[in-house]
C-alpha cells in the first residue's frame, strides 16, 4: 500500500475544532487507500509562549532544557489529533519524534537528523493505524530530546517521506501554496503552480517562512517532491520539485522579505589577516548561522582598523553579542553595535542565470523610492539587500509590482 505523509502546521491545529477538521481530512485520505502518516506542529502560538516563559526565567535559556520544554508543544497536538481520529472511529496512534525513530545530533534547538529507523511506524501502519508523529523533534543517540529549529515540523515531514518512500508528501498550511511574495505583505501576490527546489531554497532563506529552509535542503538532496497547500480548502497547491527547462523562462519567480534578522557591527577591528576567521569561527562554534557579511575599507593607513558587519537571526542576537564580548580582548576591536531595525528584501529566480541587469534594476527601483541600501549579497539566482525595517513592506510591494505584476 502506498504511504502518504501529511504535515499540518500550527494554524491548522490551532483549536480543537481545527484538529477535528484535520482528523476528517486524514480519515478521507485513509479511505482513498493510503497508509497515512501525519506530522503535526504545536498549536499556533504555543512555541512562542513557551520560549517567552523560558526567557522570563533566564535571558539565554539552557539549550537542553529548552528542547525539553519546546518538544511538549507538539506532544499536546499529537495526542489531541489521535483522539480526534478515535472520536471519528479511525484507529490512530501518536508517537513522539524519539518513538518514531528520529535520531539527531546533539546540537540542541537546531539539531540535524542523522537517520530515521521507522520500525515502529511500519508496525502501526501495517496494523491499519494512522500514525501521528510529533514534528520538530528527535532524540540523540544518548537519548536526549532535541528540536530541529523553528519551523522544523516541515523537516520532520520531508524526512519521513524520504525514509518511508512515500508516494506523496503534502504540507498543509494557512495559505493556498507558495506565492510570488508573502500574501500578507503583498496582496497582489499570486500562487505558483510549481517552483524548483533551488528557488524554494532561496525564498526560504529569504524569509518566506512557508517552508523551513533545512526541510527544502533535505527534499532536494533526497529528491522528495512535495506539495504545499491549504488545510482550509481543497484547492490544488504548489508542487516543489527539481528544476524543469521551462522554469528558466521566468526571470524573477518571487520576492522574499525577512524581518527576523539583526545586523551586528563590530567596530574598529584591527585590519590584519585572521581577524575575520576568529570572529566567524567563534560564531560557528556557538551554532549561530551568519547570513550576510560586509567588511568596510580600512579607515586610516597608519592605524588600519575596519568595521565588520554581519546579519544573524534575531533569536540568535543575544548569543552572538555574548560571543563577541568574550572575543573582545582576543581580537582587540573597539565596540559592538546591534541593529534590529532592518529588513532583508530578496528577489529570486532561476531565470536570472540567463539575464544581466536584474540587480541594477532592483537598485534603481529602490533608488526611485529613496530607500537606502545598507548591505547587498547575491547568488546565481538571487539578489538580496538590507534596508530600513520601517520601509520594508512598502519596498516589497513596489519590487513585486515592478517584477511580477
Ligand atoms: P505553518 O504554521 O503551517 O507551518 P507558517 O506560518 O510557518 O505556517 O507559514 C505560512 C505563512 O508563510 C503564511 O501564512 C504566509 O504569511 C507566510 N509566507 C511568507 N512568504 C510566503 C510565500 N512566498 N508564499 C506563501 N506564504 C508565505
Ligand atoms: N512548533 C515549532 C515552531 O513553532 C515547529 C513548527 O511549527 O514547525 O517553530
Ligand atoms: Mg511553518
């Protein structure tokens, strides 16, 4: 029998009524003849509430205990979803990430999946049960509970689809699919029928939180084709798959906006070989992902110092500042400054490979609106700029209108 993996995000399981609706959809899929594995997230807002409580106790919470805490969110949902299926007469069983055989490394709050042993899952599927797995969590070989980074239930679903060789993997959320921009920011955004892994990767890395970045990396690596669709209706969603030739006809596939980054500027860094290596190795050791980096030209020839700016997730900012303070005596820089009032705007499309002048056009559009660019980075299929957060939404709409309307 073919296996179907369905993932329901926080908004799809936000209330017990919605959980009942999820159960009804799952039950229909089982009636269609599938062995169904359901991955659920914590109820909407739950993970944020748990994080806020932890921070009331300590500003940089102990990471092992953080995982112990955050994993409870998903554990509530799996039990309620299994009960909702029971109430509709469908045999179902809930499993934590550990029980489902999801083994991870020990990097708490951002663990990576090492492998999946789906013995238990198969046992229950073969007994005719729907299997409900807690998203976003796993366990280390030593038995510690871990979580997979924000939005990590997407990764649980994709990884299970790969491990179980699922025929279909559906990601149910609160929008009809992947749009040309966040529909909440750009009302004229259109739903895409399909998108390549590489474009989805760049959009996910540019703040389109509809899919977690790592889950898309995983899908690309293992060739998992998946569909992003709404749990509120039956509209067809967006298929995410390997690039097809025809996809290159579109220069810009989508606009991404990330308002969850912060810019850190290390001022007065001695302009000598090895200083950048020291800064970024220390951040890497603390498992902090750095996105954009800019180093200014040396300030004075007789006393060469420079400023180094980089961006990190806002959630990592306190940790990044602590790392920098600890490094200060070793590097001998002057000061550190943090700016949370930034937005990263990106345009993405595989068609950019064959077209020149796309970045120039983006800069012109922003110049016309008198929006200052603070940082720039590019890849073969993406151009990103850091701008003032206050003007970020407006900039996203203007850029969307210029390239996609
Ligand atoms: P879930 O709780 O189902 O995991 P998320 O909140 O993580 O859902 O992701 C869905 C949200 O992603 C949407 O409500 C939408 O506001 C946002 N989003 C950002 N960019 C995009 C995009 N390009 N296409 C669709 N949704 C997007
Ligand atoms: N509950 C987790 C989060 O809010 C995981 C997820 O929703 O995918 O990040
Ligand atoms: Mg999500």
